[in-house]
């Protein structure tokens, strides 16, 4: 046997643990052709020096193009506090005097009193040019007075049906826009050029590869939430060979329209397939987020004194319409990828998938619900019963400031007890897939696995969030490899190390199965291989 590549002196994860009989992997034409010891030399032999080789990670819910655009603009990720954000914004604006708008994003709500930034603070560093800066979860935006004026937003501007303008006691806009209200300003922002989108995709791809990520599902490909359509960006990268990752694109469902858009989605799926891209998933955004009281919940939100309000959050699509749309998409063999964060959104989404199965029969389209922050106990067993994957972002399953200060105090007792119930879902037979939602949060799989296991952030001394919902390291690893590969219909070729599978590998510097669980987040990726090609590392 002649191989293109032989990786030697390695510890190899065989799906159950570290192999005790194999220390080498041989690769030919991108596939693993042998695993063992004393394998024949290949055209290229790499001594890994005893490093650990894992299956490459698949991110089941991520926004690479948007993340790349923000990386290449005014990136506020990790900015710390308000002064830190303002310093970054001022420096960026000074470096771009010709830019009509100051764009970027990535700020965290817990940096601001009550989670809400103000135009007044932003006006100190940007008195003239308009700014539009979404926060890290992209459910709110920070704007300055110049942007509010350009959009004509004042005390007489009504809230849109799917959003809210933050206001003072006199009704004047204060500089934060939530959900659909963001569109009032975002509609005026110049869209990125094709060249900027290509640069963003390639920047993001390199960054994701640096974390051992070999594939992903882009959770919004279309013009939703003000994002520029990135389908052509992916198709061009696939055709010219610059797209090295294995990608599924989730086509955006325009919630302002109905089933008349399905023929357009079918055309987009076919056009993508001709370029070798799987666009067989459709993303439906059913609700918002708890921090802005827009996640759809069964019991109402509480006010600042712990008293029930009349607010149950937002359902962007009426439940009967959602059931109809999911049934029709399922009949067309689309996978449906639903943003369902609150327990009412989760229940309505499961009801819709159950309706689709009743009408169409079980078609095996691998539907999944993303985020699943709150799942009512009655709905936990329905995931397995309906063959619905829980697509979770485990980095959020901790008692950080956003959870402690902006979420839990405003939820009813039942919802507080049902935060990211990974153990309950797994015990009920549900399939877990993990993702990051980057740029909402870091794409680091090891940081996410740390939280999935420990239920606290790396380095945090806070109490664990519902510690009994933690996973084992092996379970978390499986969700980030096999589980996410399964969602992307790649389980036969990726997410595992086996003869015949693609050589999609993450070479890491520590034994993730043996390090103290408090140190999982310290594991780092040395090399990443996709189809036997080294896409990160020496």
C-alpha cells in the first residue's frame, strides 16, 4: 500500500477511547486507508510526537461570514466594559475616516447597566457618523444619535410587531434596538461587497480550522436579520477550491412571507448542489432571547420585583402557520433548523414536526432545534420520540453574569429549573449536536465542552448551573463530532476516525479524556486536517 500521508507516533481516538494497538494513520486521496502500527511509509510522513488525534469537530450552528465581517470591521468581542468598547470604537473610527458608517459588533449585554447600551455614550466618540453595532447574540443593536436621526426614529416611531425600541421614561429612543427594530437602522447600512464577503468567509474558515473544526452548518444563508446573502460566496469558494471545510448552508426562511417562498428555496438548493454545496436545510427563527424578554415562554416573564407580567415573549410565526410550513418543507425533503430558545417556542416547534410526520410519514430529514435553552419537562422525551436533534450551544450553560443578572431573575420557577437540560435530553434518548453560534460566542470546542461537563465557565468560581445536567467528557466530545456530523448528513464520512472515513482530524496537545475536568478548556489544537490536507498547523 502506498499512502499520500502517514501520521505516526500518535495516540488515536477510536470512538470509544484511545487505541491501545494503533499509533499511525495512513491516508490516500483524502480517505483513511489504514490504522495501526508499523504502517508503510507514505509520500509524506508526519511524526506527531505522541500527540492525541481526535475526529475533527463539526459546528452545528455557526455564522462564519457574519463573524468574518465583524472580525474585519470594528470587532468588540472581548472588549470588557463600556470604556473598553468605546476605546475600540474610537480607534476604529479614527483609522477609517473615509467610512460613511462605523460597523462591527460583538458587545456583551452584561457590560452595561441593565444590559442596555445608550446612544449618549456612543455619541462621545462618534458625534457625527452613524454607527450600527449588533451585540454578540445579534438580537439587539447599539446605535448613536446620528443613526437614529438618519432612520427617523423618535418618540413617535412605533415599535415594529417583531421588535422593540428601547426608550426612556418620556418615550425617547435611548440607543438600543431589539429584534425587528434593528431593521429600522440596518436597512440603511451599505451592504458588504462580494469581495468583502469572500474575505470574511476565508478569514472565518481559517479561524474555525484553528480550533479543529472541519465542517459546519451555516445557520443563516439569505437576507435574514439584515445579513447579506452569502450563498454565492460559498458557491464561488467551492468552485475555486478555497472552501476547504465541509459545509451545509441553512437557507433563511423569511418570516414576513409564507409558503410561496418554497419554490425559491428549491431553486437555491438545486443551484448550490450544482456547485457541490449542500443547501438542504432551512432555518426558521421562531423566537428571540431571554435577555430581551423576546424568547417565547410558557409562563410569563417576571418584572424587577419578581411579579408576573403579561409578557410571554415573541413567536415570530403563528403556531398553526409554523406547522404548515414545516410540513411542506419536510415534504420537499428539506431539513428544518429552528431557532427555538424558550419553552413555548420549543413546544410549538416540536408540535410542527409532529404534524409533519403525521401528514408526510417519517421521511428521515433530521430536523433539529437550535439553542433549546428552556425545555419543559413534558417536552424532553418528545425529541427522541420525534427523532429531533437538540442542537445546543453548550458554552451558554453556565451561571455567567448574563444568566445571573439578565435572565434568571425574570423567569418563572419552572423555567429556572430547565436551563440547558443536556443530561435529561440524553437520558431520554435524544440525540445531541453541539455548535457555537459564533460570533455570538467563541467557536472553541474545548471551552464549550468544559461548560457542558462542569456547567461553569473556564476559570469561573461561580456555582455550577444545574450541575446534575452536566455531561461526561466523552458525551460532550461525541456531540461535537458524531452528533453534529449526523445533523449534516456526514456521519458516514466524518466525525469519526475509521478506515474508509475522510481524514478529518484534530491533533491536540493534551489527553482530553484524562485531564482534570477543570482543565478541559486548556486543551489546544496543534494541527487540523480536512480530507488529509493540513489546513491548520505546520
